[in-house]
C-alpha cells in the first residue's frame, strides 16, 4: 500500500488546484515544493498591508464562469481592472491601443480618423510575405504604434531584434476604436482580496505540503510514497536534460519601498524605449487599494522588471517557442508519454505559457477525468 494517492511536485496554481480537487474526492495528496513558500509565481509577500507580487504582476481574468466561480468561492475577488500605461521618453500612452492612445499619438478624436491612419500605415506590408515579428506588427497596427510602443519594448523583453523574432509571438495586438483602457476583454477580472496567498491557502487547506524539497534530487525517496506523480516542474529537468536544455527568458525583480503614498498613480507602467533597461514598473498598492484608500498608507512598494536570458539555476518564465525549442519540447513530450503513473501539467512541464485562469481550468478538467 502506498502512503499517498498523489505526489504533486510544485505548489503553483496547477498543482494546488489539482491537490484541492483530488483531496475533495477523498484522495490523499502530498505536495512538495522546492521553494520556501507555497503558491509558485503567484506568491505575495506582505509589506505592512500591501501584498507585493514577488514574481511579477498577476491579474486574474477569464470569461469562463465555472473557473471564476471556483476561484471566487475560495477567495473573494476585488474590482481591479488592468489599465496599463506606456511611457516612451516621458510621454504617456494608454494601453491597449484604443482611441485614447490614438489621440495621444496623432491628435485624432474619431474612430474614422484613427482607422484611416492605421490603414494607410498597414499598407506598407501589402504583398509582403510576413516572416518576422516586425512585419507582423506593422501589418497589424502600422509603423508609428510599432516603433513607439512595440519595437524597443519587445526587443528588451526577448533580447533579440524584432526582425529575428517569429511573427506568431504577436499574431494579435488588441486594437479598439473606443475610449476604453481596460486591457482585457474577458467578462470577469480582479485579484483575490489580500493577494494570492489566501487563494493558495484555501486550495491547499488540509493537504500535506513540504517546503524546501527538491523532487529531482530526492526522487528516489519520494516516488515510492505515492501511486501517481503529478509533475509541474520543467520537463527537461525531469529527464535530466538527456535531450538538451530548453531555452527560457527570465526576469530579475528589483523591489523598493517608497516613502510616498502614491508613486506613479497606476499599477502598471510599461517603459517602451531602449533607454530604460527595465520593461515596466509595478506599483503594488494599486492592485489592492482604490480611490481615497491609496492615500491612507503613507508609503508604497514598486518593482522594476529586468528581462534577461535564462541560465541554469534561474527561475524560467517565458518559453522561447522558436522552431528548435518547439522540436525539443515535442521530443520531451514523447518521452513523457512513456512514463507510467506520471502526469505532466502546467507551464514548465508543457513548455507553454499559460494565463492563470486557463491553467486552473486545465487542472480542474484533468482532476475530473481522473
């Protein structure tokens, strides 16, 4: 007899959701987590009442009522709406691209004026075979928006020229001919009140969790404990990189407390010029406090985000989904299918970028099938 039904490697949203649903169905679960905290990349650190998103801004959004109701039943959601700004050499633009952006860029006031300029600039790509991100972006939004708000920001983010990046990275750019700064078009949007820790705590309530445990190093002792392993770590690491290492982009976060009630007036400000080495500044207070509440605390916390090439030992964030990496990932997926009693799931295990709602939805679906 095994001690557990499931050994779940990783306490991020996929692993925590699976553990929650499996334990509700009477299964005994053990979650092991390499870090010294639960929640993976949605972990928040409290700064005197301000939940600081330690691994980048996480805004929950979905049109899936089932996922929204599930999350909301565990942790009430606040009313945060993502309306980022872009700073280009000190000039501010609203995101996503909408009538406010077009007015700031060209001084136009009507949708027909904005559409005419974009159509004229898009024509530059007429008859051109789209082979890179730069061409794709110009074909979608024209050269002005591309060069001001896309080009340098994207090159900082990926560490490569836009002419060297595949077009699929930017297949869709939201362009809206209305005065609406809401970045997402999903029906539901918000952040758990108090940050993501209460949500993760609710998911893992009653589940045994061991922190500071590296499954890869302690596999021989851990695997015999459970009938089945649910692995949410990096798939190439699981196989000891036998086929080679997958490439990732990572981010270095620089957190800073500011002795002012309101530093930038918005939760997210992107810095789109190459002059700034960081891609954006997050002011965490605006995720949690609204209106007059912002001034009630005389301090705030900001985070600067510096993208960089991933090296072994760093936290992987964004898969580099070029042809070579996709082929290598597919080869690892083939290996994964040969593993008995091991289920691979999540961003790292699938070498695929996920938003939070889809990853929770996927864990819900897999748990129901099992």
